């Protein structure tokens, strides 16, 4: 792995595949580190002639932390959002999207396919309308538009995913496994060994629950993106599970309706996660999107890197 200075912060990243291939940036969700995008998944994309870039968002993993900003009061932030009042946060989703642009600058990449999951999908959406000339296509996975009329997460699930995890390693791993079991895809068997390995690696690499709260505050403060998304003209692929308990499937359908000409892939039984049983379908859809976009872009398709 390596790191660069970009958009005024330090960003940890890793590349799979040849640097001469079209680039795709993978953006992780709330509190997740770059290891959310597992090497095997990245290699599957790289074998399809892609340069795959995974990285730590600000306030996660080994990228710059904002601990000096303190811990936001999420109860007040949710209340302010419901009342339409201004929300002050340590940084914004726009800042996080600009981090991606800064990373591309540092890697001397002019344009890339931008793919995000969960909160990473919202960052990808914001990138699309803030940096329209830097994006080849948008892939939004298990995300939403911020539409307040969409079905909301249940209070029980919200309490589980927003609780402060314990600081001890074993207690943290047990807590996180319980959380994953709660939101796991109902149509696929729970992969406990894989989930445990992910939890252990995440804890040992960087345990920082405060960063996840600040990221969540930025997400809530961003609000409804439908107006900006409705003006997009870039090729877009929306992927969503029919059994998602965090962002119910209507959120994916709403995203596909809002972005003009977006393609929608619904995966039966997938929840707010990516079981290995879904990887082949997801990779196939992403690669098809990239190939279709290359045809759409014509001569510009070869001009991904400087």
C-alpha cells in the first residue's frame, strides 16, 4: 500500500491491475476501511482489464483523522435534519468527494469510473455532479438519493449500527459480528469466518469509532441529492439488494429513477452487504458498464491516464 497528500489530507490507497488500464475507484461506506473491498474482489475486476483503486476515506483506516473535531451529537443532528435546520460538521460529503478528485490528481489520472457502496455510493454520487468531467461512469451500490420519502431504517437496526462499539479487541469483534448478522443478506448463508477475519483485520489496522460518527454526521447533513442527480448525463449503474434492511430496496429504485437513463440491477436476497455469492453478478455488471461506457466515449476511452 501507499499514501499521497491530496486535497489537504493524507490518503492511504492501493492499486490492483495495470496502470495503463481504465481506472475504477472503489469508495467504502461509513466507518469502513479500504479492506471492505477485499483483494479477491479487486482482483476479479483487475482481471477484466481494469486498474482498481481502493483507498481509506478521511477519518478511516490510515488516512488523516479528524479527532480534534470531537464527537458529534447525532441526536441533535438527526433532529436538525428533520427540521430543515443548518448542520455544522467537521467536514462535508463534498469534502470527501473532493478527496477522490485529489487522489486522482495525485495518481495523474484524468478520468475514472467511480464506484461506491452504502455511504461510499453517496460520495460517488456527489463526485459525479461536482466533478462531471472526471468521471466515466457512476456505479452506486446499496445507496440512496437522500430522499426523505423513502422507507426508513428500522429503529432497532439503527440502534445496532450506530451504537459505540466496545474498545477491547475481542469485545469489538463479537459486537461487530452481531451487527453484521443483523444486516446480513437474508438470501445467503452468513459467512462467519470471512466476517470474523474482516473484523479482526479492521480492528488491528485502525480502531477509530469516532471517525465513523463524524462521517455519519456529514452524510446526514448532505440531505436530499435528487435535484443534482436528476441533472446527471453520465452512464450510471445502480446495484441494490432486495433484502437490504439499512437502505430498503426502494432507495435503489429511487436512485435509478432519479438519474436519467440509469440501469438498475436488483439482486434477490442481498442485504446491506456483499456476500461472495453476489460477486460474480456484481463484477459482471460493473465490467459490462465499463465496456459500454468505453463504446459510448469513443476515442476518449483510451485517455484515462495522463
